[in-house]
C-alpha cells in the first residue's frame, strides 16, 4: 500500500510517493513559504494530490523540524517556520480527506534508517543527525520513542558542559554547541586563528572571506591536518554524549546522519575512542556499533510515509484512490 511522505524544512518542502518496502515511486520539491502557514498547507496539499494521482494511497505523513505533540497533530514550535501551536494535521486532513500524521523530522529520518536502512536488523537504535544543529531519534524494542509530550529525542540538547556555550534553546553547554556542523566551523576557525596546523585554513578563509561547510568538507577529503583536528574535536564531544546516552538507552548501535556524517570513518573513529573513554564499566559492558546512515536525503520522506502507514493501519483508515 502506498503512502505519501512530506519533509518540510526551513527552505524546501520535499514530497514522495513511497511503497510499503520503502521505495520511492515519484517525488517533488518546492520552496518553503516559511512565513505563511496557510500557504504551506496549500503547497503540501497540492503536492499530495499530484503524487497520489493514479495510485491507491492509505495516508500522508509529514516530517517537520520542530516540536510535535504526542498526538502527532500540532506543531508546538518550529525554529525556522512561523509555526506556533499550529494545528497542521487537522488543517491538512480537512484539505485532503485522508489520514495525516506529523512527526519531528529527525524521528522520521531515524525511523527510515531503522526500517529500511543501516539499522534494519536492530531492535534498539539511537540516531544523531549532525547538520547545522544536532537532532536525534530513539528506537527501543522496535518502537519509536516520542515521550509523554511528544518531544523525546531532542538529543542535541543533552548538556555536556556545565555552564558551557549558550545554546539557542536557552540553556548552556548543549551538545549542539560542540557536536554540530556549526560547531565544526567554529572549531576550524579557532584552529585557523592559532596558526600551525591551521595555516591552510587561515589562508583559505582570508582568500574567500570566510570558511564554509563545503570548503571544510574538501579540506577533510584532502587530509588537511587543521580540518582533521577540528573533526576529531567534534568526534570527542559526540562520543562523550553517546556514552551518556548509552548509559540510559543501551542501544545496539548509534547511527549518524546529516551533512557532517559524510566524513564517514574520519568522524566515527574519534567518536568510538571518546565513547570508550567515557563508558561506565568499560570491559564489562557490551559495546554498540557506530555507523553512518544509508538513506541520506530520502530518509525524511521515507520515514514519514511509513509512520503514516502504520498509524493508518492502527486506526483502520480507508485508502483513497
């Protein structure tokens, strides 16, 4: 049975028609009118109608970067879209006449990896998405953990440094300030300022006006010592966070997604080292695997579609088409 997956970000809306084995049949992308919630509903509804044409569709699932309530209905808050207590599910359901669910985008991506990606043989998984910020998803006993209020899995706001750097969430010392793409750029700039192994970074910054994520990715691919040192710092903090998460969640594997994860083993090696250095009862505790996500840019739509399909089956929703 087909389902529609929609991934709404601050700059683009991606949609896909997805089969029950996670394959994408058709897809579409449009810019996000971030300041106009009503227009977002119209764009998503039109996208669903076009993707559904000629197919039997059971439900639509939406992945959104924000805090979603436990009923998968309302977006409490989204940092990059003008959603404040937005009843998005009800508005879209009224427009489409089919079952609709909403999930946090990191939850949807993590579920896709659990169902169809690198974690498909696991029962307990923790995923961290390392992009501009740090997102997360938790699966325990084959179930996605949403929490009592729907906001579980905000792993980027695990505090790792008491009274550390201020975070956009209002707290200080969150792993997002030490383990994100933004943090990696800050560390690279600090290394550039110090000279020595940062000389190449400093020269590139002077020539271009600033260091960018793309530039840093190329320096990492070229084996630049300054860029590699910055990535190792990032991996140290992520490994420390994973040790704390492991003590609570005890996953079989940690999955890393997001833009920074393309560094692969260059990122995973320092993460593993730091994890083991901070692991309680090391030597007497089974060690999880650390892996990079497989589905990359398709994870959000695939996961949202599958979660919608599961919800529709649970409530006995009738397919449309």
